[in-house]
C-alpha cells in the first residue's frame, strides 16, 4: 500500500474515532460541574484543556502500543488472514454501533457498563485540579476502548508498513484528527457558548452521528479489504 | 421549610441506601444547573429558593419519594423559570 493510501486510511479511522461520543459527554459533564461550582472561566478552560490533553496523550500511547505489539508479532508484512480479520472486525463493530451505540432512552446515554458511566460521572463532579482532569481524560479513552479499538487496530496495521518517519507522521495525524471534536467543544465552551445548546445539538443529532460512525466503519472495512487483500491477490495472480 | 418532618428519598429504586430529604442538596443542585446555563449568581439563588419552596409543597403529603420523582418534579418547576437550566438539570443523569 502506498503512503497516500495508508494516510487516507489513518485519516478516515481517526475521523471515525472523533465521532465517538464518550469523551465528549465527559467533557460536557466536567464543564457543567466546573461552571456550576462557580469556577472562573480561566479555571474551567484549564480543567477542560487538561482533560483534552489527557485524551490526546492516551490516544497517542494506545495507538503506539498497539503498533508496537503488531510490529513485534507480525513484522512489517502482516499476513492476509489478519487483514481479513480486521476487516471483519471493522464491519462487525460498524453494525454494532448502528444497533447498540446509544441506549433507547432520552439524552445521550451510551451502551457502556452503567458502573463505568457512574464512575466517570462522579469523577467529573469531583475533579477540581488540572491533573485530575488530565487523568480523567486518560481514563475516558480506556472506557471507550470497545468502540475505538477497531479504528486504532487498522491504523496500527497500516502504520507499521510505513517507513519510520511516516509512522510518526501517521500517529500524529491520528491523534490530532481524533481530538477534533473535543477541541471544537473546548473552543465553544471557552468562547462562552451555552452548554445546553451544545447538549441539545448532540441529542438532536445523535442518530445521525451513530449512523455515520457505523457506516464509516463498514466502508473503511470494505475499503481496506479491496485495497489490501483483493489488490494483493489480483497482483499475485 | 421541612423542619421536624423526615422524608425518605429512595435512591435508584432501592439499589442504594435511602437518604433523608436534604433541602440544601436540592438547592445546591438547582443553583449549579442555573449557573451552568450562564445565569447570574443572585438570580440562580432566587430561582433555587422558589423551586425548593414548590418542591416542599409537593412533598408535604408524602412520607417517602424516589430520587427520580424528586428530580422530575424539581425539573418541571424549574422549566417555568429557566428552560435551559431545566434541560441541563434533566440531562445530568442521561448524558453518559
């Protein structure tokens, strides 16, 4: 696979990651609690930026870790059956997102274990320092690992085939793009937009976000299947 | 204000220990919702006072209520004063 195609896959995977909503929900709760506790605008900005920083660092670490594992296990030439498994995983997770991502309730409640949701909600309430917000960011990435694992795994498989310098570029592209939603919310909150408007938009458009994330995962799975497996088989024939 | 009459709040359909009704807790949660909706501090306090009064009137005939009902009634009264704050108050438990 050439470098532009590889980076295109990483970019699409990162966009899918960015469309997942758990970290956005935690950021919304964190801002609401901080504003409700009469924190200054500067403190709210520091807390929320700490949270976004934590999400960014954990995304970088997780992607690098998965890439390192794959590099050790498969080397730069991943077997075709692994690519096929990953394509199946992408399509499977895409279907699961279509059917199960949001609970059938009002609001933006997600299909994650309720104990975990309560823990994140309580932690967002208790967070008073930037370091705590940073660690909440780290935790929230791990909490949505069920959903973000598929785009991360395919990105890691693509990245380990690239030359060293491009691997770093790819990881940076993934981290920055996956943070775009959080950065947008951070800017909106920092510029004084109402939390209620942000949450109303999220609630109103949740089915669109769910459909586009699930659809994009299935499309990515199909694209990787054609790009990697079919083209290699056709080339060998 | 409810002085002398204890009202039990059943939390999460009994899955967490029952608590006594705490007017300060209700007041603080409404103030927080109003502040989150960018209401001035003084106005948030005055809305919270009005809502707690309404909720206490509703509680007068009830020895025991669920936390869900308490929240629902408070949100209904808050909606009349500040729809955005009521929305955030309702959404708090269903954001994640």
